[in-house]
C-alpha cells in the first residue's frame, strides 16, 4: 500500500479538545443525572444578531433568483468586504489588496505555512493555541518529539513571572514567530511597548510574525493595540490573521481574513503578498458568498453595534467567572479584554484539577498543560456560554473550597 506521510506520523496523538470531550463523555456515562456545564472549548453560544442575520438571509434568498445568482467569486474575496475591513479595522493603514478573505483564521494559519515550507524555524508562545505547532509539524517544519515539545520549535514560556509576555532573546533567525494577542489561552493582551519590542526583535532576526488577532474586538482598554499594524515597521515583518468567529459568532458560518502587506518580502526580495495570492487561487476557492454578505452586514454601523453588544455579553460572563474564582482565593488573569480566564493552581497537575472540577462541580474546563508545557498547573475557563449556565457554574465552583 501507499506510505503514510511521515509528518502526520510525527503529530502527537490526543489533540486537546477531543481528549476533553472524551473525559466529559465518560463522566456523563457514569453520572447520568449530572447536568454538565461547559466552560471548556472556546465555542460561541449566542445566536447571530438581527442585522447580521438579515445580511445572511438576504444573500441566501438572492441566490435563488436568476438576477441574484452567483457562482464562484474572486478567490481573494469580495472587493467591498476587503475595502470595509481595511477601513474599519485598520483605519486605512492597510490597503484592500493586502486583505484576503478566508473561511477562517485557523484554516489560513494552516495554509500560510505553505509560504515558507518545511525546514522553517518556528517560535511559539508557550502556552499557545494548538494549530501553530501542529500545523508546523504537518508541513515538516518540526523535528522529532522530545517528550515535552518538538525539536526545531522554540517554545517561549509565558508565565506569571514574566507577566505572560515572553523573553525575546531566544528567537530563531529567519524564522516564523506565532504571536496571539489577546491571547488564547492566557487572556493576556500585549501592550504597545511589548509589541514594539516584538516587531523590533522580528526585524533584527529577519523573522516574520504571524499575528493572530482573533480576539481583537474584545479589547476594551483603548491603550491596548488591536492590530500589529498599529506598531511602526510591522508591515515589513508581520502577517495578521483574524476572524469573524468570536466577535459575531461566525464559528459555524466560517469567515475570516489575513493581511499580507506588500512591503513584506522574502530574503530573495520577492513579494510574499504575490505568493499568498497564488496560494489562495491555487488551493483555496474563496470564502462562501453568503458568509461574506454576513461579514459586510457586520461592518455596517448597525452590525458594528451588534458586534459590540455581543462581545460585551461574553465579557460580562468573563467578569462573573473571574469574581467567582477570586472569591475562592484562586489567582487568575484575563477576562477583562478577552473571553478567557487563566487560573493558577500552584503545584498541581492540570488534568487532575480538570478532573476535580468536573467531579465536584460538573463543570468542563480546559487543562492548561494541553496548550504547552508552561500551561501546567493552570486551567482555562472560557466565557462562551449562556448567562444562566455561567451563573450556575459560578455557584457550583464554590464546591472547590
Ligand atoms: C477561535 C480562534 C481562531 C478562529 O479560528 P476560525 O477558524 O476563524 O474559526 C483563531 N485563533 C485563535 C487563537 C482562536 O482561539
């Protein structure tokens, strides 16, 4: 038979969320009366809001008419949407032809690896969103598994001691740096000064930052940057990925974008933007036309108002969770400009704490160690949930006393 791709063989089994789901299922089977509440996976729960829904449904209806029907669109996305994103989120700092519409940030993170290929050195925040490492392994940019991480991948610990911002002195040369702010899972948001240091370090090392801003719309503190392009010089060394999933609940609808600046060039001097265009037209065929109409509606004034209200709602959940944890004397960060709360259980094993919360409170969380070795002894609480469920979960957390 045909041989297996050795890169797939190199990926460690037990992707975090399937393992969480398995443990939840096993608990439900042995405790059929338990009403389990999930503050685990970062999946949105609230319905699509009215103005954005109208954008989606109108687009769907148009498709059933001879005048309104359209087939394939431009692989890079609707020009109107690219222009609106450039104007609304980047204040004109980014041009419409630097914005590429996609079916989501995670999918783009996977495809972006094609620009650089196997053998590229990679650095990630530790803990981090799993796709940065696993996507690198898939394309052959990682060496063998050492028991705690992969050779060829630089893990940058983000801990309570360094305020969840890594030491940048060990960055790879001519490599890729994945950086997520507001961060999943720690909830930390990098300050302007920190991002300035990041851009400077990338520039000095001839490296490229892949900046994941999927939670930018959760930032409430006006001093905190929502985009890497708010930092001088970032267009020469950073690609930004972003998504409609978390700000307007498009996790199932699927819509995101990447910004690939024209100033960004390889060591050969060739354009990364031109290559990304080639990849989008070669192994991607554009985001759904209905989803894009929903995105356009979201960027109209009424849609932006709904986006603010929805993110405010989830931030309200975050506040409740944070207060409940603090009342128990549990140290935690995040949740003020992000929908995640990162709670510390010093000296304890993350999976063991996960098990205790599930058993005593019937609440599903995510063990921090699943996001990387520096996540050990932490638990991530997600603020995505119905208000009544979050309130009930907070009451039950008192059983941890
Ligand atoms: C949820 C999430 C995304 C969004 O992915 P989509 O594919 O757009 O749904 C991207 N990055 C991080 C860190 C996330 O948590």
